[in-house]
C-alpha cells in the first residue's frame, strides 16, 4: 500500500515508538522526485517509482508520500544492522530497481537521502542537533503552534528582562553572600542540552565549593537512571542529599531554588524559556533510553515546568520524563500560565528540593 503524506507521517511516528520499545532500528529513505514531477507526466513517474519500490520492499516495510507530490518516503523496519555496508546495500538495491523502471536521465534527477533511527550520539554531536527529517509530525505541530510560540518567545524576552531589572538588588545581595562564605565565582556554569540537542551554558548561583569532581555526580546520575535509586534511598532527582561540598549558603539557595534565578539570563538570550522541560546535562543524555530523548524535541528547556510543580526532586527519573513529554504534547499558553502560578507554592513549600 502506498500511503498519503499524512498517513505515512503517522506510520513514521508509530515506527519510532516501536523502535523505542524493541530497540530495533529502522532506515528512512527519501526520494526527492519533485523535479521529475514538474517536468514529466506525474502519473507515469509515480507508477514506475512505486513499481521499483514494490520489487524491493519486504512485507513489513512501508512506503508513501513523505511530502505530497514531491518526496517519496520508504521505511525499512527492524533492521538487523545499521553499519554503512548494510545501508549502502539497501540503497544500491533501490537504485538498481529504479534504473530498471525509469530512464537514466530521470534517475539522475532523483535526490536520495537516508536517515537512521535512533540517531547515534556521535551523529547528533556532529550535526549539532537531532535530525528533523525523522520527525515530520513534530514539524507540523510547530507550524500549527507558530503564532502561540511567537507570543511565548515575546513573553519570555520581556518577562526575563523585567525580572532581571527588578531582581538586581537580590542578585547583588546573593552575590555578596556567596563571596563572603566561600572562595570562587558567583555563577556556576554548566553545559546543558537544549532544544533539538543543541548545547548551551546554563547559569546558576554557585552553591558548591569550587573545583568539585564532576565524577561523583556523573556516577550518581548513571546509577539513578539505570536503577531508579537515590544515594539517600528516598526518591530524588539528580541532587545528592547531605553533600559535604555544598557551601554554607548553598543549602538555602537550593532549597528555595534561588540558585536557579540566573537562568533568566539564559531565557533572555533565547537558550531557555520560563516554562519548559528540564535541560539535561550533556553526559546524562549518553545513558538515555531512546524514548527519553523526546523531551529534547519541540520545546525549549525551562526554568520551571510540569514536573517541578508536581514532584520537584521527589519523583523518579522516568516519571519526570513522562511529565516533560506530557507538557510538550499538551502545551499551550494557558498551561504555561498555570505552571507559573503554581511555581511559587512549589518553591516556598520547599518540597523535594535539595
């Protein structure tokens, strides 16, 4: 069956979900025939292309319009290998069938690209972001939300600028307290992963001694994600309890979440939003399950979010990710407003914060 663009994109989303469960990768092959469709009889081109693909595909494979009347998509499901020889073999077989069905000058005008899901950490690092070709449904969602997202960005910029001005006396007081109680800079900078896998430098008020070994936190994160356990036994997310490296004022800054306020600067510069998913640490993403990566798509990371106002640090990692995914799926401006209004209670209640 040759699917319409909407149905094919739905099937692509289904295959992503299937891969998340089965851990078996798939190959998305895209054939851009837009130039042929503009110059030659469309029905003839499409029928011959479909015939070539029908002779190549297995029963479990899927094909259809990736982009109507422009790009044909093929999903080779549940691959046994994603090494280059295997992928090149599949592409060579498709090209061979196309050459049998189409004239040589027609084949030369077809632009072929391929995309493997899940993407490797190395591929994401090289490209600097996730491959949007694997997520056309998310691109459609962003287009549908364009006006609301523009308003959200305007609110972020205006609100963060105003907040930084109004809170400047508090910033100065905290900076003085940090300097008076420990040696080192006022701000703590850490590489985080933002929208579509792009990295940025997140700012916080420093709450720990300088030159701390990041290995302790990395080891804890690995254990927590893999075993769903916390160093202090009770539920918690990414913050070690009873950490002797915390400065005299650090516990207060963390418990009240005042240490997060410098992230208003990240919001002003467009790396973050007031409300959004939690921005993960770069080395944290290395041990993500495939489905965990969904929290990095569609939305900028936020200072506060759905999980912060419900569980804060007293929730499991998987529950936190599910709340982030719920926020991404159900997002609207009213949800942002609701979360912002709930944030003070969560902060001053101090529940689950370390």
